[in-house]
C-alpha cells in the first residue's frame, strides 16, 4: 500500500478553508451577486454530474429512493430547481415558491420524495431542450405558472 504524502498546498488549503469558515461564522458570509450566481451554477453542475451517475446506474437511483434520503449531504437547504431556474431564473420569486413547496409538501411523503428524485433524474436533460427550444420554454413556463398560482406563489 502506497502512502500519499500531504503537500504544503493541501495543508494551507485546509487551514484556509477552516479559517474562512470561522470568519464567515463570526462576521457573516458576505458575497456579491456574481459570486452567489457562480456558486449556484457550481451546485447545479455538481448535481447534474450526480444525476448522470444515477441514470447510468439505475440501481443506485432506486436505492436512494428506497432509503428516503432526498436531502443532499452538503447543504442544509436544497436550492436546486432546474427547470424553474431555467425558465424564471435562479433567484426568482416563482423559483423560490416552488422550492418552498417542494420542501414543505413534497419532501414530507415517500411518494413526494420519489417524485422529486425522478424530477432530479430527468430535469437536467429537459433543461437542455428548453435552452434550445423557445417554444418548449414558453410551454414549460405556462405549466409552471399554473402550478405556482395553485400553490399560492407570485405567478
């Protein structure tokens, strides 16, 4: 077995991240809208990568549904909402309303969690279609507007 040695870069990076976490906790996390947008995009890309793993290995996807563990390990509040983010924007009122509905209603039941897991498995592919087809994007927006109105959102 080969032992991996830690480089100075590894050690400094670990200390920097720890110090930054302490600083953010003490003084509040300050970030510009551009940094928040890039963080959302990074989260989206990480999730897309995870979803691709599920589609290539359906057994893993089914195991996740069966365990009823829909929340990601790396966040306390799940900010993903692929189609709504594409149609309305990442921080739109409608997108936030759909996220709140998902967290408050769908995630409380096994059927709701299964629906959300299936949505996460299929929606990245649908987002690519919506990017290429304005007609489909308009149709998706009308459908989402109806859902947002029904759940009491802003649309």
